[in-house]
């Protein structure tokens, strides 16, 4: 006898033992009635699509692991990059300000039109 | 989507087998009833809108999860019980009664069946149920899903969250262990 034949015989015998005492049968009936009262209604078409996607991803727990976690990591990474770039820009501006303020040439000189013309002329000559 | 009547018909078809399956696993009739009750409720609440064809796999998965949750809770409870019983004089572990004994395993008498035949049938059923209870958990799950609930290998693998190869291995081992145990008790199927 192969495995399938053995399984069929056991199924046949086990099915003969499905009679339950009245208390257990009644509890099962009540549980079934209660479950049917809580049957989830069919979702709206848009929600149905989202629900199928969720179902394919393994429900909400699957989503949290496969979708939300990488998304959270991506957002955290982007935020870190943005903050780092902002700090670098501020540091560069601070450096320019320091150079300007510590230079011997007064800062007003850069606003003088004649001085700018002179700088251009010098650059052209060189 | 499964209509109310389709869901009801599905539940009527599986509830007793699910109950017995839970009894084989937890060996407690009340706990098994709780497990099936929770599983039916969860199926209806969360997947009641799914097509009928998807229900068997979903239901068996929920039942297996509910059985595992039961064992997890038992583990925590037994830890506290052990701690507390060490402080107070408790009952010894002399209760040898088998929960399966309390089940009405006999079933209805078949028409025209002699009392002797009925007795033999009842005894064979009891012995098979006892031996199924003794199988390792994963083997029992695979065997019952494949051969009693008639899920195919792929569906059983999905419900058990393992590979199809593992299902085949579990089933094969279960069949051989069960056949050997029955033979040892003088039963040839």
C-alpha cells in the first residue's frame, strides 16, 4: 500500500469519528453563527485593489516588514543627507564670511564700482 | 467574494475536522473549541470577503497559528504555575486520563452493522486518533492537512509556511510512523 492509499484509509476512518457530543456541537454552531455575524463586507473597488496588494504582501504584518521598514529607512537616509548638506553650506558661508572679515581690505571696497572695474581690468591684463 | 451562505457552508464542512485536529494537538476539548471558535471568527472578520476557493488554505493557516498561540500562552502560564506550585502543596501528576477518551469517537452506528463490528470500528478509530496525537507536531500537521483536509502539497506548504519538499518529508515520515504504530497494536489498514 502506498502513502496515498494509506492516507485515504485513515481519512475514511477519521471521518467516522466526527460525531460530537451535543454540547460541543452546540458550541461550534454558536461560534459559527457569531463568525457569520462578523463577516467582513466586500470592500469598495479602490480599496479592493489595495487589499489585494496587502494580501500579496502578507497582510499588515507583511507590509510593515517588507514595505514600511525600507520606506522608513529611505526617509531617514534622505533626512540625514539633507541635514549634512545644509550644515556643509552653512560652514562654507561661515568660512567666506571669516575670510572677508579678517582680510586687510575693508569689506566696503567690494561694493565700490570703481574697485570692481579695477579688478576686472587687472584680470584682463593678466 | 464568499457570500454568507457560502461561508456558512464552508464552516459547516470544516469545523468538526478543525476541532478534532485541535484536540489532537492540544489534547484539551475546551481549549480546542476555543481555538476553532477564534479561527472561525478571524476568518470571517479578516477574510470573509475573499473568494471561496481561498478559504480552506486561509482557515487552516489560522487554525495552525491559533494552536501555536495556545502553546505559547501555555508556556508562560506553566512557568507561573511552576513558580507558584513550588510554594504551595499541589496535585501530583497522577492524572493519566487521556482527553481523547472523553470524546465521542464512536460515531453513529452504521445501518446493518453488527455490535461486534461497531465495537471494532470504534476501537480502530480510537487507536488511530491516539497514534495521530503521538506524532511529532509538524508531521501531524502535514499529515492531517494533506490526507484529512485534502489540501495539495503546495497548499499545505503555504499553510505550514515551509517548502513543498518539507511537506513531502513530514507526510512520508508521518505515514511510516503511523503505519508502524498501528501494526504494533495489531491493526493493518
